[in-house]
């Protein structure tokens, strides 16, 4: 039954996409836990561990057929170095 718990990466993606605050996440988690009788999302501690490795994105502008588009990108080398350094 533990394999049905959302991992920390999926939980973090959901929180980011839904623009949830920590308080909102706690409230949703409390209701889901009460209804299902067990936690369905990763713990806050696991989510915070992901954020420790976070490399801030850079915003780049790209011109496509006369329209400007903005993209958030991360330096892949820096992301890998940060991740490997933490695990050593």
C-alpha cells in the first residue's frame, strides 16, 4: 500500500504547478489523510531536501516568427554538480 504514496518529485511538481503555499499543502494533506486514513504525499522534509539541491533558473528570450517567448532554463552542468556534490 505504501507504493501508492506520491513521491517527493511528483508532490513538488504538483505544488509548484498549483502555486500552493506551505499552509495550503498542509491543509490539503490533512484532508486527504483524514479521508483515506493515511498520507498520500511525500513529507515536507523530503520536499525541502529537493529544494536544497535547487539551482535557480535563468530566463531567456527567444524570438520565433516575430513572437517573443520566455523560457526558464537551468545550467545542466551546475545541476549535476550540485546533485553529485550533495551525495558525496
